[in-house]
């Protein structure tokens, strides 16, 4: 595709070109239906096949058993900050939260409106620049919540926290499907689509069916997971086009060879960037010093001063490297290299970084 920049945006983010081309081909007339997916009824047989195939392909990618329900919802991960405790914090109305960044803090804030939140671990005192390894869990907690990848500060859990038999709940919005995970280790997984799975508008929820028994009868209808499980994500009009594109992304991943292949590709891409920064004599400084805590999805870094940060971002944008400005709350630089971001784009960025360093 001509005139496309290298899109390092943290989200909405880059999509596979193959997926964009498929969506473009079917945009006006989906598979001979005479209309676009943007226009068709979500109750039609044509759309029913789209959403059923999307779920089936996701189940293949993650080997999701029938013990789990797969939901395509709305409201972003932000709504899940509330829905999770409202649905599964009972009966003890206590939960453990691991705080590794802004989104984890926001999730804990909403949970406190429902019950008692124990902060099992936090990295806030060191500006969220590491992943905690020691936890103080509440033995009465109904679940343990963590955020797998920190888009703002550039940290990532490489393995799940050990929580025993307590249900593990995870916000995987910014690294979902970057590798294979064992869903059976989790009680509930949720993820906004717009970073690594598709366009904005849809939130994926994978929930263990046995947890649905916890849901209080007083839970509002639309905020009740049972409502959406019983109606197969069709209680109301779903985010139809987003689900369609997510389905294309799932097929793209299957055609690549699955999530183990995707993980290897992500590790190779991240290594190109981190290795160069570590060898740049301090000109480019990764904000996460501990290599095992560095995100494969969001590479955060700084130059020697703020003026150079700004010059780097501006000159990079002029060269076709878009979205390198760090989150507004922390500044600096951030290169988001999600699944669909091409390896050659990372290599091209490193070449620009070398050029910029030589001149500054």
C-alpha cells in the first residue's frame, strides 16, 4: 500500500495490511450479500456466520475449552474495570490488585466502589519501571487482578503471578495474542481490541462459566455477564464491524502459523530496538532497566534531554515514523510495535535513530 507511514501509535494501532486489503475488498459488497458489513443486520444469517467464525478461530488460537464463554462486548476495558468486581467479587466482596501502571490503578479504583481492595503489590514508588515479584495476597480474596502489559511505562509480565486456586483476572488490552497463553490458568481475561486485535469499538471477554454463579441477582441487566453469555453477545447490537475485522485478524494469525510463531516475531522485533538502545552509549535510554520486565509491545525511552526528545519526535514524523511521542502523562518517546507492526519498520527506525544520534 502506497504512502503508508510506519505507525507506532499505542492505539488505535497498526493493523495487518492483508486484513486491511480483505476488508477493503468486501467493504461495498460482502461476499455477494449486496451490502457492507457496516450495513447488514446483526440478526442476519450472513453476520451470524461472521461472529461465530470469529469466536471459533479465537478458540483455535488459544485452545479455549467449553468451560469458558467468549464475549464480544462494548465499553472498552474501562467498563470491565467495573463489570469484573460487580460480577465476580462476591461472595466475600474482597479482591487483590497488582498495581503496575495507570490502567491497573484505575481498575482498582472502580473495584473499591464494590468491595475491599487489597493492593498485593505495586511498583508506583519507582514510577512503574519494574514488575513486582513479591506479593501479599488476602486469603479471602475472590480473585487476583493484574494488567499484563503497561502501555504507558513500557513494562510487561512475562509469566502469570502464582496465585494458587484463586481465580486470576487479567487486563490484556495491549498484548492480547502476542503469544500463546494457557487460558486454563485464568478465571477471566479481558482486552480492548484497538491495540493488538482490531479497530476500536469491541472488548473481548473470556470468562470461566463457573464464575457466573457468583453474580448477584441485583446486577444490572446489561452489566451482567450472564446476559451476554445467554444471548451469544447479541443482547443488543454488537460492535459488528469491529468483530468482523477481529475475525480477519484471527485468521491472519492462524495463517501465520499461530501464536508461537507470533511470539518469536515479536521477540525479534523488540530485540532490534532494545539492543541498539543499550549499545547507544546512553544517548537512547530505555526507561525500564531490568530487561526481563521490558515490554515487547511498547518500547519506552528517553534521549539526554527534553529538547532532544521533541526534536527526535518531530524529525521522525517528517521521515514517516508516526506516533513516537510518549504518553502525555510521562513524556519521552514510545514505539508501539504490536503484532501487525512490520520488522522492517523497526529496522528502519533504528537506522533513523543512528542518523539522529550522529547529528546530535
